[in-house]
C-alpha cells in the first residue's frame, strides 16, 4: 500500500480486504477525478493519483483497465507508474492504446516492453507517430510479418543500417514488404539496389507503377546498374519460379528445415538455394556461387548458422554433387566430424563476411 491510499477515507480498508467490486468502483471514481481537471494539476498531484491508482489496479477487471488505458493514452501529464504498468499488461486490449500513442512512455520503457511482450504489443507500437532507430531495430528483429510491414509503412519510423538490411532480407520473400519499403522516402540508392536485386520482376514492375516519377527514374537507373553488374556473370539457372514457391511457403509459415530437406532430397536445386537464401539472409546469386563451387565447406557453415540437423546438411551435400555422384563414406564421416566441431559464432562471422563482400 502507498501512503497516498490512506489520504482517502476508507480506501485503505478496501485495498487491504481486496474487495474487488469496491476496488473497481474506487478506480473509476479516482480516474474521473484525475481527468476532471488534469490540465491544472501540478506534478505532486499527478504523483498522488499515481499512488492511489497503482494500489487499485490489481483488483481492476479488464474492461476497467481498458477504459483507464484509453483515457490515459492521450495525456501528456499522465501518472507514469500507472501508465507503465498498464502498457505492460498481458492483455493487448489494455496495453495497445498506450503503446500506440501515449506521450508518457519513453523509449527506455517501450524497448523493454518490445523485447519481451507479444506480437500484439509490437503491432501497437509500430503505429506510434515516431519510432526511433533503437525501437525499429527491436521491432524488425522480433516482429512477425504484420509487425514488420506496419513498421516499414510508418512514415515516422527511422531505421539503422542493420534495420534496413533486415527489412530488405525479409522483403526478398514478401512482396507486400518490398512495395512498402520501396516507397519509403528515406530509402537510399544503395538500399534500393539491394531491395530490387532480391525481388521478383513482377514486384519490381508493381513498385515502379506505384511510386512517384522521381523515384521511377531512380528505379530505372538501379535496374540498369544491376543489369550491367550481373550481365556477364549471371547464373544460367532460373530462380524466379523457385522464389515464388518459397514465398508461398513463407506466407503460410511453412518455410522450415523439413521443407529444405524435402527440396534437397528431391534434388530441387533452385528451391533449396532459394530456401537457404530466405533462412540465412544471403542473396540467391551469392548462395548459387557458394553451393555450386568446388568445396562442401559453405554448406557446413550455412547449416551451422541456422542450426540444421546433419541429415539436412548431408542432403544438401548430395544435392550439390548431383544424383549420380555418391560421396565415399569416409568423406562423409570426416565432414560430419567437422560439422560437429564448427562453432556457431565462427560460422556466423563467415556469413557476415559473405554478406558484406557480395
């Protein structure tokens, strides 16, 4: 119990005895007093209401908490302890109004909530009028498809280099996200080039149609640069149908190790490479060069980075050799030992190098 509770006759007894019905009624009456003339209240008065309400919140039902959170979400001079507790409420309906717009929540509190709460909480945060770089880093890293799309569509959001890289990697298998990111005014030419390099032709054409003329010129130039860069070294394989297959699996939340193993076992090279691209964040062209090279090591590194079972890695090794070439058992045993010894941290550093180099 806070000292503030004792300032209202009978309230300390209500709280001590845990009379739920009377606590709910007290919460509503105190909230009404707060909102009645909040603009004229001094900080010490706000703190008093904070102390009164914080003792009563544990007894308030969901509808009472929702109503209180909705009303508090518009206040600059809000009782911050109560706001913080309601914003952390497991009920998304309670937390959402505050997470969506409360000016009383600072980045420190929001980031703490974003790192531990549900996708519903993250989705509400993604609608805030402004999102800092630190906030979007967490939202893009932890968020599901809907959270990431909404964050990317927020004109008030700022993104770090890492945040944009993650957005672009995920956009490679999400046409809606590609269009959303492509329309952002703060998208640099380098990021636009990365975005278009990993997108399907149909998505490129759609993006060209929906952006302003100034950006159409930029897209036209980027596509020309990509054509010049890849013209002499492009793979003879056509990955577009495979990308569509992987995109469909991603949309259905079915892109997992079992799907990758199925592609490798059936010797579906393009689908396996496209699936690895989605899982690792590497470009398809980069993976095609690595997988089709003369060494098995890249597959061990990729497998360790995303935690593949040895059975899946072995299937990928057989895929790169082709159905008619069977590796000797002693070679497989040696590769298995190397895979078991390979540290995840080492593999991840190599993948980061591949991303920056290519």
